[in-house]
């Protein structure tokens, strides 16, 4: 990794975090690894669903419109 003079602080923080991580035992890393695995599975499910919608012909613009319509409908119901 090349040092970027504009990001000296971030580089120092990243290095310190990496050193801490390397010193952790497998048991100490366990909860973090389990959470990372859960999130990765969630990401893959979400990505597969998105790809399926795109393949079916739904464009991002249509999805945005549909999402906004649902939000607007929910707000109107709350006002009633």
C-alpha cells in the first residue's frame, strides 16, 4: 500500500487496526467472522434478487418510482 500524503491519519488508523486484528486469536475473531459471513450471505441474496428483477425488465428508474410510491402511500395512511 502506497502512502497517500493526504491520508496520513487514515493510514495510521488502518495499520493500527490491522496489527490488532493479527494479534487476535481465532476464538476472539469468531464473532466478527460470523457476522461477516451473515452479512455476506445477506448481500448475495439481495444481489441475486436484484439481478432477477433487472433480468425481468425492471429498470432502476421504475424501482425508484415504485419505492417512492410505497413511501408516499404509507405517509398518507399515517396522516388519516
